């Protein structure tokens, strides 16, 4: 996974991406660009933005998910549940003597959105009300447009560098129908959906690096297995924001493999 621990820094996540296996770049030009990016000497620039810079490149990073939110993304029930779970673990650990746990201990905290701490009860829900493709697209569009608004400033600060966006994607895998195989699974990734990529078509972003943190396929033999055709990280050059496989997905027909 690209991101495992709740308290990982942006710099740590970025380096996880650079060191990840399962890298995908289709064209020779994209493969060369990906090789240059992974071999570059990078500097943490998160205090001033864009987030990371090298001699030839600058990259702005943001995270997206498919969680149904409100208040323009400010009310994210999953993140609230995760924060509550982290606090519970930390409070439990505080009951033990100092030195019981290593100082560099990292905690994975994933909360259950169905749990109400005030009543100590669980409220059943259907997964579609928790996450769906429409929320996935809405969250992406809102966050991506916010970062696109800063592109001019990035160019002004570093006019000689190529600009890329790094998307850390926590959403589940979506398909238009559950009985698909091989290449159809791969072609269901969001960078083939014009609903997503249209944000970049007229932008001044040179490339997109899409890092998948939660794309799994599920089979009877293995309940949580990576599909062999799914990359961990994909690079898309601006020449390929739309390609011969691109199409506008039917948002309402997309089904999460967690259903």
C-alpha cells in the first residue's frame, strides 16, 4: 500500500510512491518520464508549495476517496471514525507505564462509521450510502479544481520545471458490471474515465501520477487479492489524458467491488 499509517507525513507518502512496485506507463515517452521522476533527487517543499521539487520537476499531491461527504467535503464520516479510533487506541495505550510501547510505534486506525459513541450502538447501513462512484467523482473534482487554481502560482515560482499532480487514491475498485475479466478490469480505472480526466484537458499540468491505495479485486479463492492487471502507480502524460480507450463512464452504473 502507498499509505498505511494514519500519521504518515506527505513526504513519507510521496517517497512510498516513488519506491512502489507495480508502476505503469504505457508509451515510451511516459516510461522515460516515469524513470526520470523516480530517479530524481527530490526536496520536501510542502511549507511553500507545490509540495515536492527537483531540478526538473515539481509535483503537487492531494488525496481523494469515494466517501459520501457533506459541507463540501468538510464532513467526512470515515475520517471522523478513523480519528475516533486513533484516539481510542492512544487512550488505551496511555493506561500503561511509560516505556511499554516504542516511541516510534506507528498505529493503523480504521473506524466503523456505523458506530455511535454517544449511544454505544451500531446503526446498520448500506455500503452505497457510505461510498459510491458519484461521491468518488465529486470528491475528485472538488479537490482537483482547488489545486488547479494554484497552477499559475506554481508556474510563476518555478517556470522552468515540468508540473505534475500526484493523486493518492483511497477509493475502492469500481466496475460497470461485476462479470468482467482481464483488460476490462484495467480499463475501468479512473484515468480512462473522461468524467475524471476532463479536468486536466485544458489545464497547464504536464503529467498526472495516480497512486492507488485501495484498489482490490475479490474472488471466491481469495477474498482480498490484487488483480494482476492493476498497477499500484500509473503515470499519464498530458498527450494521453484522453486516448483511444477513454470514454465517459456511466456514473450510476459503476459498482464497487466491496458491494
